[in-house]
C-alpha cells in the first residue's frame, strides 16, 4: 500500500515542480519577479505563468526591470516601471511578470532592456520602444518618455532583426546587415558623431565595419559590440582596454573564433571553442581585478582593417582566460553591470564578481574573484538546457528543457 502524501509534502512537491525559472539579487523595485520588493541572496522561484513553462526563449535584464520573451512571441515584463519601461501604459513598479497586452496581435522575436528603456522587434521587422527617452534612446525624434510601446517610424520601411541596449543608448541590426545607433553619444557608443554632440534622438548608421556579415550585436553601460559570422569581435564606445574611447567599431582578437559575447560596465566576457576569457576589470571588486591563471597578451589590431591612430601602449591589458570549472565545458555566458555568470554543458550555473545585493546567488553579499557554483533546485539536478541572464545587480536562470 502506497504511503499517504501529506498536504505539506504535496505543497513542497508542487513548489519544486513549479521551480523552473529562478531569480536572485537586487529586488527593491520588483525586478526579481517573485511578488516582493526585497533582495534575495539565494535563488527564488520567479512567478512566470504556467503557460510559459518551457517556452521562455530569452530574458533581458535592465537597470531594475526585466523582459521575458516566449518561443511563440509573447512578452512579459516586471520590475521598475517609473519611466514606463514595462509597456503597460503606467509608471508603476510591478513585482511579478505581466503580459504586455499591446503585443497580443504581434509576434515578437527580439527584446532588449536598457537602464530604463525597453525595445521589442516583431517577426515582420517592426521596432517598438517604451520607457525613458531623455537621451534620445527611444529613437522618437524627441526626448520624452513613453509608457506605452510605440513604433519607431524610422524603421518602418526597414527590417529590424536584432536589438542591444546599453545604459542610455540603443543599437539595432537590420536584415540588410546595417547597424544603427541612437541615444547617448558621449563615449562613442553610437559611432562617430559631431564634436560635442551628447546624444542623437534619430537613428544613425554606424559605419566602420569591413565587408562582413554581422551575426549579433551587444551593449551595456556605455559599450557596444558586434560579432560577425566568422567569429570576429568588434568593440566601440567607452574604453574597456587602454584609455581611449572608440567611436568606430574596433576589431579585436583576430586569432580567436568567438561564439558568444557578454558586456558589463567595465568588463566583457568572450567564449571561444568552449573556453572563456575576460577583458577589463570589476570596479567594485574589493580584492582587486580578477587574478586568474593563463593570461594571454591582448593581440594588436590588424592595421589593414582600421585607420585608428591609437597609442598601442594603452592596449597592454590582458585577455584573461577563466579556468575550466570542475571539468565541465562552458556553453552559455552572461554579464550584469559588475558581475558575471556562466552555464556548463551539464546545466551547472557559476557566478562571480560584485555581490553586494546577493546577485551571485551564494547566500551572502560577498564579492568573488573566481566562478562559484550556484545551488539551484534541491531535489533534481539542473537540466543541460539551463540559460542564465543578468541585469544590474540581479540574475535570472531558466530551465528551458521542459514541456508545456
């Protein structure tokens, strides 16, 4: 005779079964999506609706808000909404994921979150924006905020395929392989601008790419990056290495075939052939910059692909290799403002960097120099299909290997 299941045990089993997406770290604006407004130092279940189970294809983390995109094109937002960045027609903070009803008749294929602004691209190539526009980052030809998604008319006759937002700037990749930028321009993050021009509220073409096919674009803080289909990385904006900002795409590390990139405010991660490298430093790291084994000198630029007149001595920073974690291969990376995360081929999540708000998920607020294993789930091992995403001071992990 089978043992009776007590109500408490049934509730615990139900909670464990429901825990397929987790969040941790800063939560005072509701950005953890768990119904509360407080920090959590350990992974907590995130309250996405059951119908999303196994269908979350991407999560974008902003300054204190987040956007979840499902495989069938639905969009949910939560967290800080004081600039209208959640797209619900108000300026309220929302501590749980809420469907953006505006897009019920659209299929969204790409989303991005800046510090206080959000963007959504449709399967037909339209671009919708909402949130803070004080630096022109909405591309609306003005600097006003929007609390409801609106279409950026500049791209009406074009086809948007990728989005990447930094703190106060926006990047857009079109189907025709052109890259546009708008918003804050002070550090060169939206390309070459007129002298003393602080922002642009109309999208502008970013030139400086050679004859290559751009596969993806990235942004965070005042940095911008692109990765072409051959694995060549281009970076521009605020200097991650050396002392010079760049207002045009700069090719780096030509000997690496890079498959993934993640940008923070003062550091970047690049994944190549299952090996992870870091660029820059963690400004909040109380123990100083990461001291990891196997450092490789930063490779010089190819003079045939750039006309920049940089002081090469300023490019003496190190491209630092992150040591293999427990013999597992790294397959997915993410970066917040000052912390980093990775997932291995066994579905294990590791974090390191700034930990003041518990964004490392280790049960404390300590900084960490080296990757540390995060304990997600108490009764079953993580799936190999776990993905991790970072916002400013918070982290989200999703187990996508589940049927609805």
